[in-house]
C-alpha cells in the first residue's frame, strides 16, 4: 500500500466484533503512520473477552473464537 499521499500523522484503527447485534468488541488494533510510513514498532493489538459469545459466522470471518478469547 502506498502511504506517501497520506497526512504526516495518521492512526489506522481496526476493530472486530462478536457478531451479535449490537456487537461487542473482541479485538482492537492500531497502526500509526508517520511521514508516509507505517510504524510497526508502536503498533498494537488487544483482544477483549466479550460478555456474549462470538457467533460462528463472526469467528469464521476473523478467526477469533470463544476459546481463544478465554
């Protein structure tokens, strides 16, 4: 991906849900982009155990299962 045309500092955030409505978060990931380059040294991802179980469909999409989330 070409980040050269992006603003000097951007934080790209991705979230995954458990497939319920409304969804509970099961993962948050963040990737800073500085000067057009991804900064993987400060990127992070966090798993969250939801109150309601992850649906089979959601687990099939993102691979995060109830067993993995503990």
